[in-house]
């Protein structure tokens, strides 16, 4: 698949920062991972998988850092990904989330909501 804006670079940077954060547990590494995921999303703002990637990053940061604000952002981005996927135009329906993917995202939302209570 063509990547005219080189989102792969930002996705790779996200992974590098997440790997560093897994070792350092440092907020700045998680913030850099979030920034890279945000930059990838900015290049293709109508891409539900990029929203899920950003949500995953917020969820991991929120869990490790014990930050409910980041957890809340993860929930928002997961829900936005589902909503955006529902709005795909007809010719793009083949790219929609599979039912198993939708269910996995919904389970993530539920688990994060439970963690906030």
C-alpha cells in the first residue's frame, strides 16, 4: 500500500518510544509515543486504525503511569475509531473493522471504564 505522507515513519517512532517507555517507565517517553501516533493520525485523519493506535498508546501510558486523564483519552479515541468506521462511505466498506476487531475495541473500552471506577 502506498504511503504518500510516510506515516510509517511516525508509526515506527511510536514503537521506538513505547519500547523505551517499557524500560524507563518515564512519562516523557510515553508523551513522545503519543506525539508520534498523533502525527501519523494527522496525516490520515480519516483512518480508524490510526485512531486505535493512538488509543492503544494512551491506554498503555494511562495504565503504567496511573493517569486517569490518559485512560480517558484512550476511551475517547477508541470510540472515535468505531464511530469513524461506521461512517465509511460505500466503496470503503471493505476496509471496515471486522466484527472481531470491533468486539476487541469494545472490550478495551469496557476494561478501561472499569479501571476508572
